[in-house]
């Protein structure tokens, strides 16, 4: 027989269960979107551990899903960010290159989160615009920002903060979590690193540590671009002929002179008649901002580099100079990434210590890939893999099975819709991506995309990578280079992973070419791109 006290206790338990269940089922996830700038997937040990160990970034992959075919729609900084924010290709959001204006009438996904009751914030590098839409609080770097003693643009005021930028961005982000986060609201935080964008300027400690390291060379370091089109042959991003170092404060003029003038001189005229020359981003940028105490810390390593250079450079062959430049490049580039990894660890630790990680989607990605000496190159821009592919890993406890991988063709175009669906916010019908939720939740049979569309515009410009668009699936990559040429390239991604042989004219691939051309045209129609727009953007 159930007594009255027992019945009251039973009713109370039922009510508490219902309250707890409802609160849990209605609780929307927090989102922490971590993005670095120009972070090559080859420089994350979850993908490849030959260059560097990134244990903290790897934690996200180990506790969630690692995408091995993630890619971008347009491999250049500001356009990639515009695609991520809007969920639309460059030709629709207006930001086709770093010079073009972003269409400020576009709705960005942070605006939708803010409207839906999320607390939103953006800390770090946006790259374009000084007043990001849809964020309650922000501290962003003006333009590219600076590695040492960076200036930040804030909602109410601007400020200059003494320190190393990767540490400072993290300090600001953690301060937001500790002092500004509204515990009654879910959050959407965009934690955006400047590193490892050039000039690749490490912290003094990492500078000293990585200068003592030596790194394996890519097998295509001395690529001569045979069996490729004119675009690869004419690009100006070769380590030997297009990269200079300007580290040494004491002998810098002699160092630059001894390294030799870059040939051909990188001077070009944009379509609007503007004469453009490259900016020497390096010594005069980061080191020039250092105070006396900071300079002393750097001078120890700078003196070692200077002595090594003066002792060895004059007697080096071109092949030896190429190898020397590659090592210096990797030492600086990877040192900046090591700081990113350390600081990502600081934020992940905070989430775990506070229990916030239980209901937080954590994303790590880059705005695009980057060349780490492959094909003799640095920078990005091409549809070729090192530039086109980008790191992407996502963890979501109790939702994403830990330690899984996906080789599906996903893009930065998809992030906005994925976040919106996860947060149960209505997705605008004009967004062009596809939600990654089926892949995150193990419902792979619901994923239907087989190929992606790519379009690069910034030419003539720095690095002189010709305009091109293309289609990519797991097996093949077909690209058309246009404007001052009309050339097609086809790569067999499975049999030629280094993309050394253009098989467009190979008769055995004729059926593949025909099929992909039809699919490419269909994608251009689907994404509302056209020859008319190609001509419109030829400024």
C-alpha cells in the first residue's frame, strides 16, 4: 500500500525528473570556433607527425572527428573568412579577394546566433572590417595585425597590449570566459589566431627552441613544374627566388644585399592601373615593435642566425640555398604554430576544469592550407591540395564518437549551416553549404555530396597565381585556368597524390574529362557562378 508521504515523495521525484529532462533536452550547445591563419594540415600531428607535435590541437581530433578531405572554396585569407561567416561563395558575398569589398548587407551566422539568444564574442584576427556584425563583444586585430605588442580594435575603444599576439589573444579569450560570460546563456565564441601568417615571427622562447631543429624536406621541394600548365610555372612563390629573410638587426642591409635581389622583381599592375609592389613583411614589422627587453631576448637567436648566414651563404650552391631557406622557413613557421598549440591547450583546459566542455562544440580549423616547401613553394591560392585542403576537427562530447575520421568532401562553406543546425536555429534558404551534422552524428548515409566547387580570383597580384575554377571529388580534380590563358588541368588524386602530372590530354582519361566538365558546369549553375560574373570581376 502506497502511503501519502511516499506518494508525495514519488510525485516530487517525477517532477524533478521531468524538469531535469526538459532542461537537458532544451539546452543548446555552446560553440567554440578556433581558427588559425595559414595553418597547413601538414603541420598538425593528427594529420602528419613528421614536422611537429601538436598535442593540444590533436586532443580535439582524438575526442571527436578528423576530416581528411576538408577544403576551401577560395584559398586566400579574407575571402575564406567571408565564406565562413555567410555560408556563401565569394562571388555572392562580394569578397572575391583581399582587395574587394565585402557586401555588408550579407547576413552572417553570428548575427543569427545573437538573434536567437546566444551570447556572442569574437577575439583575434578577422582581417576585414572594423566592426564585426552579430557579436556582443570583440577585440580584433586591425587588418593583418602584429605579432609583438599588438593593437586591438574594441567595441568601445582601441588598445595596444604588450606581449606576444598568440598569448594575448588567448588571455583576452580566457578573461571573457571568466569575467564576461553570461552563465544563463549559451555562447558562440570565435577565437581567431593571427599565427602562423607571415611574417612568421615566433615568441623569443620558441624562436630559440626551433632554430636548433632540423626538418625533413618534402619530396617535391625541387619540382621543375614539368607536366603542368603555365600557371605553376609562372607563379611567384618559390622559396629560392621569391623569399627573402630580414631578421638581423645589426647586419640587415648586408644580409639583404648578400642574399641577392629577387628575380624576377615582383612588380605588377592591377586591372585598374594601380602599380603594386610587394611589402617586405618581416624585420621592419614585428621586430620594429619590440621594446628593449623584448629585443634582448630575440638578439641571442638573431646573432646565431646572422653568424650562420655570413659563414655559409656566400659559398652555397642554389640547391644548398634552397635547403637553407627551407629550414629557416620551417623553424619560424612551426615555432609560431607551437605557440598556437600551447594556447589552444590553455583554453581546452579551462573548458574541462569548469565543466563547460560537456556541452560545447569545439572546432579547430584554418582559413586555408599552405605550402611548406612542397613544389618548392610557400603561400597558398592554388586548387592543388596543400593550398586547397584545410585542417578541420570537431569534438562534441556525447554526440560525436571520439577518434573517428571522415574523407568526405566538406568545405568551409558548410560551417555556418552546421553550427546553426546544431543550435536549432533556422538556416536561411540562400546559404549554399551543407550541414555536417550527419557526418558528426555517424549518419553517413544521409551525406550526399560527392564533389565541391572552387574559384580563385586574385590575379594579377602578389604571387601571380592565375585565376581558375574547378571541381574536386575524392578521385579527381579538374581545373580551368582563365583570363590571360585558357588551360585545363586534370589530376588523378588517388594515383598521383602529389599532383605532378596533368593528365587532361591523356586519352585514357577522356571519359573522366567529359563527365567532370558536365558536373563542373552544373556546379556553376547550382552556385550561381557564370562567365558573366568572371568578366565582371576582371578589374
